[in-house]
C-alpha cells in the first residue's frame, strides 16, 4: 500500500503547523509536551532542563579566642594621718571668720545709722 505524495505532504504540513501552534502556547504557559511513538531511537521531543537553585550556604564564623588580660596586683599607697583633730581646728577657724564678718557688718550698720542721723539733723 502506498501513500500518495500529496497526502504525505499535507500530513507533514499539519504536524509542523500543530507543532508551531503548541510550541508557542507551551512557551507562554511554561508547560511541556512531547510526542512519542515508542520506537527505539526515535525521539520527537524531550522535556526542558529543570534548574534547581542550590540551598544557601552559610559559613560558620571562624572561632575567636580572646586571651584574658594579665592580672595586675599592686599595693595601695601608704596613708599617713596627721596627729590631732584637724576638724576641731577648722571649725574654730570658721567660727572666728564668721565672728569677724558679723563685727564688720555691725560696724557698717552703725556708720550708716550715724550718717543718716547726721543728715536728718541738718535738715
């Protein structure tokens, strides 16, 4: 049985047209299709390669070791205390300073009063 050439040409043209039609649709929809005849050695289409992104790799930070500082041991400076009570001396000095300030204030007040009386008597 022989197939006429015109029919064979039309069949091939139809397969090419259908392939072009479906190839455009599969590129847009990200779908895959193939035609298999189940003959050994005959492959019309094969699936597109699939790319899997590798899992992110997080490197471990390098271990760091900080050497503790060397301890420093020192003795405190010696402290010498003056004999006697300095507190009482300072207190007495401040008391005398305040007494002198009060005396000075009173003297100035007395002078102001004398001046006031002098000018009141003249009027």
